[in-house]
C-alpha cells in the first residue's frame, strides 16, 4: 500500500493507441530515464516523440538531460 505520491510515466502512440507505462513510488531520475529508454526501444525510429514533464524535478537531472541531448528530435 502506498501512502504518498506515485509517478506515472506514460507514452501514447495516437496512431495505434498503444501505451507504454511505468509507475515509480520513489521518484528518482533513474526511474524516469529507464522509462525513456524503454519508450525509445518500443518506438519506431524516425517517429516524432514529444516529452512533457509536469511537476517532475527528475527532468533536471544530468542522466535525463543526457538522454534528451542524445535524442534531439524527442524534446
């Protein structure tokens, strides 16, 4: 049982309605980075990806910033 906030990371392909999801109760940047890596593995190359971070401080972490720099079309 969780008595706090839980992060929901989700990606939705609007053409296929396929969702990629991950929950994290701990909120570390490495969990968000793991989600970004999983999303990258499951997404067709060349597909435009838009990343929206609402109230997620992990987006400022170096490990996430490095991923965004390596995927310039994903921001």
